[in-house]
C-alpha cells in the first residue's frame, strides 16, 4: 500500500515536471512493473538495477538544503559559472550533451577544476523512451567517452533529456557496461514555469526577467524546502540569475550539497560500486566507494599506499608495487 502510494507520488511529480515539454514521456514505470512480460530477469532485489527504473530525487535532503544541477551544456559561459560557484564554495553537477563538447573542452576542465561533477545528459538531447535500443546506447556511450576522458573515476550520473524515463530504458542500459551509471537523476525544483515556480529555459523563452524568474525559483525552494535544483547553463541569462540568487539564498540560511550526497543517489552509488567491485572488494574511505581486489589506493589519512586483498587493506610499497595489478589511485593525479 505504501509502496504503491509512493509510486503514484513519483509519477505525479514526473508528470508535473514534464508538463509543457514537447515530447515528454507518457510511459510510466508503474505500467512496466505491472506487466510481467517486461520484468527484468532475476528481478526481486532493487540492487540488481544500477540504473533505476524509477527517478531519483532529493526529497530526503535536510531542511533548507539544495543540490544545484545544470543541463544542456557546456555553453559559452559554463566556465564563468563553474568559477563563480567554486568561489562561493558551491559544487554543482553539470549534465552535459556530448554534441556541445567539441571546441568547449576548456569548459569541462573548468568544471572539474572547480570541484564540480560532470554528468551524462546524452549526446544529442533526444527522448530516450521511444527510440531503438542501439540508438539509446549510442546516445549514452558517445557522451560517456567525453566524461570518462576527464573524470575517469566517476561518479557516473545519468539524467535523460526531458526527464523522460521508463523501465525499458533502464534495463537496456543495465545490460551493458553503461550500467556503471546511476540514474535517472531527477529534480525537485525548476521543472515547470507556473505562477509560483520557475523553469529557466521557459522564463527566457517567455521574456520573463532574470529578477522575476529568480523570485519564482526562490518561491519554489521555500515551498519545497529542499531538493535538487534544475537549471540550464547553456543559457546566458541563467548564469546571471545564479549570481543574483546565491547571495540571497545564503543570506536566508540555505545550505548547498552535491548530487552524490543526495541520500537516494548516495545509496545508488554505493550499490553500483559494490556490484562492480566483486566479492573480494574493499571499501575505500578515501575514494568513497568499493574497489576490486589488487586495487591500490593512497590513503588520505596517512598518505601511504594500500592494496586490497581478500576484502582487507594491506600495505603496498607504492604505485609501482608489483602486486598492484588493478587500478591505482594516487591522492593527486600527476
Ligand atoms: Zn536537457
């Protein structure tokens, strides 16, 4: 009964956030779960699904806590935004479209240098829920190549265009190496423009001022009290709005966290690392995830190298230790 009620709530918020977006998904994960023919093989433990059939959002965040996210970039002013947020000690997640990366690699570098996270928003920003599986996978893997090059240790976060998502898309991805991704990363604030809430792209399309759009975002934040915030760094007005909003939010006592710290997403990230690390895995507090046997990690606490062996950390002589046959994680990349 409770579970069913929860699904209904998730669906209601999905529909609301999609309202007005052309091509928004109408499929529902509830329909999928009621149809035995589409059940995943070995179904029964949610841990099986790294990319969840359901959307992950920020309703469990503490009161007055936000996780900022920016979609559809990198854009011409993404570096400026990344630098600004870093100067405010705010770390956002940038869900990029691979098609926008060529010529703007410096934007990704600035995002990483600012301590931000880069997520996958697919290559061409097309709806994933009504395309063939091969096309869906190319949309995810092409952008993954850009991300893996600059952020090789993850985290791997996926947000589908329009938030359009269903069980079939999740199962397609989970059957491939892209199952390293956690998602669908949804949002709580910024999905739809109304009299009391905002969506930046819709504000600018309707020539609403930066001040008015920012006030609508603030209003929605005060109503919901917490959550993942959706904006789009491809739009110049959005960067100006963020620079107005952040000082106001701080003055009102709002705190900022990151998407990997959002409880539902934190749990999913832990599941993915446990599932991919194997039975002899060790948990690394330095990396914040589990790693397979013979992985070597330089500890943040004592700066010494340690190797994972049979679920235990043993001493290693350094990154050149011959027994370090797996991945090596120095504290600072050379
Ligand atoms: Zn988008």
